[in-house]
């Protein structure tokens, strides 16, 4: 098992369409804006949404090694506010 990971998040969007995913991406892997990380990435949390207040997420890395923590907000863009 890897290290413990803790971070704070908040996200407000459409409850069924907009969300935050959090990945562990192997160090050295190239990321492209607007695209999900490759299959080598490990998803830590998916579908985080619905909080105007900061929330703490606690988890542990499923594997050992050197990784970057990657946050990806997914927004379908159907509503403007």
C-alpha cells in the first residue's frame, strides 16, 4: 500500500452532470488539457460535487511510487451562472 493522501475540495455544478475527478498520475506521464489521464492513472475519487463549503477527502494511494495528484473538473456546459 502507498502513502496517505489528504486534500480539500469544493465543487458546485449541476448535480448529475458536473463533477470533480481526482487521479494519481505516474510521474513523467504527459497530460493534455481537456483529456482524462491515461489508463496508467489510478482514480482516487470520482463524482465529487454538491459542496459550497470546503470538504476534506482522505484516502491512501493504492500503489507505491512517484505520482502527481491531478484534479479534473468535468462540466457539460449546459447552464451558465
